[in-house]
């Protein structure tokens, strides 16, 4: 028995379908279908699961449930959850529309504000957070310092909406789950997914990490563990953002800014991001490339353009087999180079795999590279003029992404080419 066979039996009973009839509709032998239903054998790939789902007449929701059961059966629940975060993260690395924001200066003069104020309720706290971020974003050379987990959507939205394309720095310190306390790497991956909107924005955003037991550090007896500090103001919030203390007393704000600087010395950068494809080229030249994940073959040709070395067991993972001149142009490949690059024997350099595009929607202008020592580089288009060249430093995230490409299996792949 398996999770997949249990789910399949459940749907077969609901649809009043027998093994023999299902085997005929799916073009699978009766003996093999019986083994699949009993859980002693699994479908050869995810395409077979889709055939079974279609033969049963499953709804989109039911089909997702059957595919999920198959993936969990093939790789286990923990790895499935970890992989789901990475798939979700990659699918989010494309430009989004920002919330419209209001810039009128209708607020009271800072000198007239109360120096210290206790705040209760999310609406009151969110309103004050918005005002604090907005005022700092209006300055030349502003700086917003944040200590807290990145799962508060309102703060993310306000930072991006007010700070994008502005002369303001955002420094964010995040607590990552230590390995001793860990539930795999899923918590740290979820943190990285939460900050992904900053990666595709035009904000000057820098994220730092330290390790601790997150549950005890943020959610037990620490009263106000989340802090936002600007040049003139500070707001301390409870982890559930139901109560907070606001302060704009100059001496007290100065103390918080000093505390942040001292804390920052004990952290490390989560990632480094740059805009130039030449930076990606330098990285490729320095590393022995083990796997390339991209929408089409153009990603591999981009690596070849920079004379990147490939490992002995090189993998090429794509969602579509073709490529277009337009796509090649976006990767900085000149028109005169295109024909010669297209004739390169891609298959001779290793194995090529097709990824199921519905289960893993890879953005068109995206490239993920791994090298033999586990280093990761993500390249994606941030807008019509800029690229994001992202090198990840935090160990658990880097390890998860490396293993993700190393261990992709038939529960996500449609076929090998």
C-alpha cells in the first residue's frame, strides 16, 4: 500500500470504476494496473498519473490531489514539502504590479507627534508602520532597519511600494531555524520565499541572518521581538502585531540604531544580488557547472557563451524543447552568434530532461545553475532593463536548492530527451 494507491482507490470507489475498465482506458495492462492500485508498483512517470486522472474524469482539484499523492509516494513528505517551496519560489521570480500608494504630506509635523505611544490592534499598528516607512522613503539617503520574520505581508508591501526606485536602503535581519531544532529546511525556505518580492523589485534591499530556535525566540515570552528603526522613529511590535510601542524621541531612537548596528555585526548576508549579465559570466567561468535549469535550451547556450565548464554528469532541465532568437537576444547573445550556438551538441554534454510545465511553471527569463561544490546562481529578469543575478550564501537554502536539482525524479519530469 502507498499514499498514492490509497488516494487512487478512493477516487475509483467514488467514480465506481474497476481495475479492468481503468486499465483499458489508460492503455496499461490489467496486471500492471492491479499492481498500481495495490501499491506494489507505481506509475512510470507523472504523465501516466495524468492519464489515469483523465480516465477517471477527475476535477482539477481531485487531479491535483492524485498528483500530489504520487509525488509524496515517490520522494517522501518532507522532501515534497521542501521541493514545493522551491518550485513556488522560482515561479514568483517575475515582476509583479505594486500596490498604489498615496504620497501627499497630510500628516502632522513630526515635532507635534507624541514622543511615545502605545498602539493596540492591527489596523492602528499597520497605519503607524505605513507612516514610518513613508516618511523615511521621502528622505534623500533614507535607511530603514528591520528585525523580524518576513512573513508579515503588510510590511513587505509597504516597503516595496514606498521604497522602490527611491534613495533608501532597507536592512533586514531574519532569524533562521538552527539545524539542531530544524524541521528540515522548510522553515528557512519559507523565509526566502517571503522575501522573493524584494528580489524582483527595484528596492535597495539587503537581508541578513542568524540562527536560533525561532519558536522560543519570537513566539514564547519575548514581548516585542519585531522592530522597525528609521532615522527619526522606532516601532516595536509583538510577534502577532496586535500591540506595539512607537517612539520618536531622538535619544531613544539613537540607542536603537546603535543596537541594530551591533546586532548586524553578528549576522551574515543571505544573498548577494547584482544586475549585470557580465557578473553571471564571471561566476560561470569560475565554476564547474553541474546542472542548468531554464525555460528552454537558451539557458544552456548562455552558459556556453561564457565558456562555462560542465561537469561529467551534467544535467539540462527544461520545460520546453525549443528556443527563439528573441529569447537568445534577452540573454545577451548577439545575432551573429545564434546559428553557431544552436548547432552545439547539447545532448552529448550530459542528460536532458523535460519538466512538466503545469507542475513547475518556470518563468521564461529564468536560469538556475548549480556547480559541483553546491553553489547556486539564479538569473532572472527584474524588468525591461535589468537582470537579477542572485548568489545564495545561507547554507540550508543553498543545500536545499542544490539537492532539488540533483534529485528531480519522474514525479515532476515528463521524460528524458
